[in-house]
C-alpha cells in the first residue's frame, strides 16, 4: 500500500513539474502579456492585462463608462479603446489612446454616432474605425469607415462619403484595404495607390484575414453541399439534396481567383487566422444542425492536414489568436451546459495540446 501511495505521489509530482516547465518555457520571453476585457468590482467592463511572466493581473482602465472594444498597436506599445455612455446601447462613444501604459487620453468623442471596431494601420500612427450616424430616434444607421490620426486627431473618411462599409482590414503592407459592403452583399478589396479593386461575393458579413505576405486572404462564404438523400426524404432530386455550409476560401490577389479550403461537408467554419509565417491557419468549426459547441481547428495554408485542437462538445471556443512565435493560441472559452457560465481566457500549446486557463472571467483576448 505504501509503495502504491509513493508511486502515485511521484506521478503527481512529475505532472506538476512538467506543467511548470511548459509554463516557464513560454514565459521565459519577458514582457509577453495578454490584454482582455472583464467587469471590475462595480460591474463596469474595463481593460485588463495578464502578465505571463509572473501570472499577475493589472487593471489598465478605470473608466466610469464601460469599455466596448480595444486594439493593440503593431509594436505592442500603445492601446486604443472605446468607451460608451450608452452602455449596452450604441452611440456617445469616445476613442481613447493609452501610450506605453500611461494615463489614457481621449482622441475623439462621437456625440451623434456610434464609433467602434478599431483597426490599426501598419504605420502604428493611424486607426480605422466604423462610424454609424444616429438617426432622429437614436438608432445607428449603416456603417462607414474613417481614418483617425492618433498624433494630431484628424479624422477623415477612408472611402467616398456615400460608401457604406464595415469590418475593415488592412493588408500587412498597408497597400490594400478589404471591407464588407452591406449593400453589395460581399467584400470589396481596394488598392490605395492605383485604385485596383476586386469584389468577393459573400453574405456572411465577417471580416477577411490577410496572409502575412499581403498577397492573399481568407474569407467565409455560404456554400451548398450535396448530400445523399435518405430513404424517407421526398425531393425533386432522387439522389441528393442541397445543404448550406459555411466554408473558408482563399482569394489570390495575383490571379483574382478563389479556392475552397474547407472540406466539402456540411460544417460551419469561421474566424480564420494565419500563423506569423503564413504556414498554418487556425479557425473555428461547428457541426451544423447540432447543439455542439464551436471547436478549435488547424490546417495548412493550402487546406491540407486539417485536424481538431479541441474536441469537447460542451465548451465553445472563440476566435483564436496566434503567439508571435507560432507555438501558442490564445482564445476565450465557455461551457455551453452551464447557463451561468462566463467566458474565460485560455492558452493552448499547439505541439503538445497542453491547455491552460489564464483568467476567468474575461473575454476578447489579444496579445501585447
């Protein structure tokens, strides 16, 4: 009995040591931290920082109005975020800038519009934001996208003033902008220097994900998939019927053509993101017509070798974020079976599958 107890104790100790070594191997890179949103003691949503080196949490904002979103600058030194007087409603939002962790300064106050969904330009000076003017009833109208200079505060439309646009994404080299066009039911790509453009039909309304080389991008689109008809089904087609899936596609700027990356089955793929070397794509996948949660998946840049990184149908996974070295994925996660569950911030080591909860509750995580 004593021998068995000793063996169990040694095994527990070994697991603990391995976990510590895994954690320390990551946090050896000093200065790496995670930003996220969570409620403070007054139940007001604030911006927090989790330091991976010493596993401490720091509250970055102390706003009287809830923080509604944020974006980390390309060099990781500055934070832009939005607060809203209207709380859960849209409108009366202020865009703030925090430089190097110092006291936030207001950049722009939108008294007659909802201004949010911040995106940094690669130059680290300018922001793009969505602006929705409020009608006479205080209801936000269709979105437009605007530039905001974080140095002098100048703000101007990105496109012609009558162009409705949402979910803007700039290519890593800053040459292209991609945005969702609600009126055209698709995505427009526009080259700033020479005016070249491409249109991609898609009604999902979700943003694209640029390849780090700026030569291609990922997008999602609804796609009919033919499945064998069952014996008790009655349809005009004897052998198959169409089911709608949400698939991921790769659009190549040089050829102007798209190629399907998702498997030709009825699934819902979403939230793709590239590794920093452009070799891998992490994304979410959910089985349609089921109550199962969205899982985390990984595939190569050409769509091959697609495999799950999580497989618990009770735990729903949010959009993944790659670490700079390509070893880890950061995401929010919550239990669908618990009506009171709040999302937490999780870290996954891809090579080993080791999964660790960093913070709970918390949502919308991003790397520094």
